[in-house]
C-alpha cells in the first residue's frame, strides 16, 4: 500500500532539536514513504539523509525553507527538488547565514541595552553549525535563566513587535521563488494559514511563480485544509503538506503528524521534471 509523506521537517542544521539521524529514525517508525528535510536557509542535512537512507525504503526529497518579506509580512517559501550543489544556491545560502549571524549579534546588543544580560557565546553554542535563528536565542535565554521558558522568550523579547527584534536579510517572495527555480526546484507557499489575509496574499503570489500551496500543516484545521485544497484546484497548482516538526517540544508537530499523500509527491516530481527541462532549454 502506498503510504504518506511528511514534506516539512527541521533538524539541527537549522532550528530543529533532532539530528538528521533522529529524524530518520522517527520517520521510519512512523512508516512514512517519503520525507523532506526543510531547514531554514540550509540544505546541509539533505545529502546526509540521502546517504543514510540508501539501504532503506524511505525516500528523501531535497528541501529547504526560505523567509521572504512582502506585503508587510514574513512569508515562508518551501523549495523542493533543487540541485543542492548548485553554486548560486550555495552562495545565496551562505549570504543568508552571514546575515543571520549579524542579525543575532544585533538582537543580543538590543537585549543588553534594555538590561537583559544575554551572552552572544551562549547563542552560538545553541546554534552549533546552523544558521542562527530566534529559537537559538530563546534557547540561550533559557540556558542563562533570563526567562523560565522558550515561549516566554518569544512572548517578551523575540516576537515581530518587540523593540529588540531585528529583521533578517529581506528578500521578496519573487526573489525566493527565483532562487529556488534557478536551482531547478519547485516553490511552495508554506503554511498560508499563519498569514494575515491569506487568500488575498495567495491571489497576489500565484502570478509571481509560486508552484503550489502547503495544504496540510498543524496550523490548518479541517476547514482550512478543505479551503486550501479548493484553492489549489482553482489555481491549478500543486498540493504539499508536512508536520513542520522542530523536535519534541509539542505533540502537534510530531514527525508524521501532518502528511500529504504520496500521489502528491509524484505530482511534485513530475512537475519538477517537466519544468526543469523547460527552464534549461530557455
Ligand atoms: P527566525 O527565522 O530566526 O526569524 O525564526 C523563526 C522561527 O522561530 C520559526 O520558524 C519558528 O520555529 C520559531 N518561532 C517563531 N515565533 C515563535 C513563537 N511565538 N514561539 C515559538 N517559536 C516561534
Ligand atoms: Zn523554524
Ligand atoms: Fe515556516
Ligand atoms: Fe518550518
């Protein structure tokens, strides 16, 4: 029988808590047919996952998650099936990584200025080799006992509205889509349910090269799922889905907790093959 796929998983190569090996173990225990590792601004664990599963029947789809800013909102774009060795893609990911480092330094300085005595070294330790994200800063604040919980760090200091917040390197959705397409990949709008006025935003983004919508996501209830499925039919775009697992913090985001049918994975691959041939001819 054909099983399902979880196409949205973070690892320690970005702000997830599970290593590549831990993710694979859990994916196999959940009897998934395919998974995509979609770290923020990193494809570091994609190749590792492929190598580690060469003897198993778990299929690895190459992935990543880019953040864009458009219409005053943080909009996440998932990239699938890119050539992860593409030189331009690697250059872009390096630039994002550097910008994230500087941004984290600034956020720590801002926190210090309001009397929160966080050390940048603790943030670096939390991030390890990953591009630094706010969850690493939150983890460092917990470690230094400046807050009681991870959520408290976000609620008090790390959210979009906080005066100590610093934006990431700002790219538009169109730019994110181009980066993905130029590396031979497919661009999917991640978790539209988390946006303000999602339907309006979707209507504006589809003509900018978005190839599909992440329909299945823990933030989407049944009604939302039905609605986004309907939109994918209306616009004639792809359907994807996944758990957006970041580790063990919450049950809702458990690996395999939100999935898409393997039929949709097949559509994704067919679409990529067709479009990549067209792009390399033009
Ligand atoms: P960044 O890319 O550095 O801006 O961090 C974004 C990541 O922080 C998201 O992908 C989530 O994993 C996490 N995040 C954002 N908001 C919250 C929140 N309110 N509570 C917990 N985690 C959050
Ligand atoms: Zn994340
Ligand atoms: Fe996201
Ligand atoms: Fe994510």
